[in-house]
């Protein structure tokens, strides 16, 4: 079984591992680790890679990932959407997929895990060539976390978000993983 942390618009290699594993779980009972893909993603812009970070309310020491709240003091949603738009508006599938992602940048979600879960559902639906459904993934709570302590940047390669593959290759993205 593969146990993965939650990710914000996770890297391509995170989705590759997820799609090739027989069984996966997303850990929610871990102590939140700062400066990871849990609240950051990297997109490719014309000027090179750009890291986008979801701002969080104060994270207490050893606070569970499931309890991490998103901060809306800054206009980060608008900034993130403009960065995604600027990076991918000329890609072949952006016009087809943008309406699935835009609502995440127009409404507030209290918890990071719920925000990431919603985005993950959309991504998995698009990778499966299905229209995204409302509902949400059941995040399972495993007893162990085999991946804990790993540097995801090392494990997942360059860390470019799955958005890059989706917007550039559309239905062909999944076979490429």
C-alpha cells in the first residue's frame, strides 16, 4: 500500500505513483510539515518555474494536517488564478479544463485538506476522461506513514504540477504517466 501526503495541485510524479499503486491512502493524521507540496505547487511559466503557496493560518507545533486552516487575509486566490491563466492560457486544453478549476479560486474553503481534496477529485476525473463529480475522496487514516521524513522534492523529481501535463496534453496525459 502506498501512503501519500495531501498535495496542492500535486506534482506529476505524485500522480504517477498514485496511478500505478494497487492501493493508496492519503495521510491526514500526520503532523503538518511546512515547506512541502501540501500547500505549494510549481507551475511552468514563460519565465520558468513558479512556486505558488496557499497561505495558512498559524500552524501549531505537531498540528494534524487535517486541522490546517487556509488564510484569506491576502488575495492569494486571485494571484494563483492569474498565474495559472498566464502560464497555461495558450495550451491546447486550457479552454476545455479551466472551468473545472476556476471555482476553487473564487470561493473560500476553510481547511487545506478539503481544498486539496476538491482539486484532486477534478484532476483524477480529468485524467480518467470523465466529467468531475461532486462528492470528494474519502481520505483514509492509516496507522503508519511509510513516506514520513522523505523530501518530496527529491522523491518526485522536479515537482512540476500535474496541471502542466493536463493543460498541454488533455486526454493523453494519463497514458503519459
